[in-house]
């Protein structure tokens, strides 16, 4: 048996990937946001609640979704498209969801997904990519900072209206011309 790690395959999401995508989103959400988001909010997250949304996103190609697989198992995904404010790329793209199975964190999966998404965005002429991240999510903020994202000045906002202490900040990456 070889000690060579399995390669990460990045490919577009298929409709049959929706259950795994929903599961990854919820499991990563629970792990990443523990201690940041109230426990009852975390516990109320269910893959079944996210499944219909992911099926629709993939089926209608609302946004681009790339999946990471190792050994045929889906281990992460990234969803991106035009910024929400305009609904058009117009040189600005947005990362809407970016999750990796917690057991695969710090194994290069996120980096591989980001490089693939960035390549797609560049082909579309995207000069600026943005995303929102929970302000207290230090792990994600370190990942994005390593990728070149910086906080957008004065962009921090409350996420949950019933809990103004939970804040998110917009991060921006400007591609060189």
C-alpha cells in the first residue's frame, strides 16, 4: 500500500452531490461556529433543511459550484457568482459558500478549491472577489488573509437581528491587472 496521499479532484457540482454538499455545509458550520453562534442556532441546523436549496442552486446553475473529491468522496465545495447587489459579474464576483469537511481542514482542500474558483473567476474577467465572514471566525479569516483577502473598510455588520453581537465583515481580493 502506498503512503502517497490521494489527489484532490476539483469538478463542477452535479445534482446528485446536493445531499453531500448540504451535509458538509452543516457539519462545517457546527464545528466552525461553535462558541461564536449560540448553541441553539447551531443545533437547529439540519442537512435536510439545506438540501432543497442546494438542489435548486445546482439544477438551475444559479451560481457556480465546484466540489473537491478525494478517493471519490466529496470533501468540500465552493459556490460563487456575481455579487448579490448587482446580479451581474461586471468585474466583481462573490464567494457565497465555502466549506470543507472538518476532518479535512488543514489538508490543502480549501486551497485547492480556492485556486480552482479563482481560475474560473479570472476567465470571466473578474477583477475583484468579495465574501462575508463572521468577524470572530479566526480560522477562516486566517485562510482568506493567506489567499490575499483584506477586510473592506467600514463593512462590518450584524448577522442575526436577534443577536447584534454576532458580526460579519466583508473581505475583498483585488486581482492585479
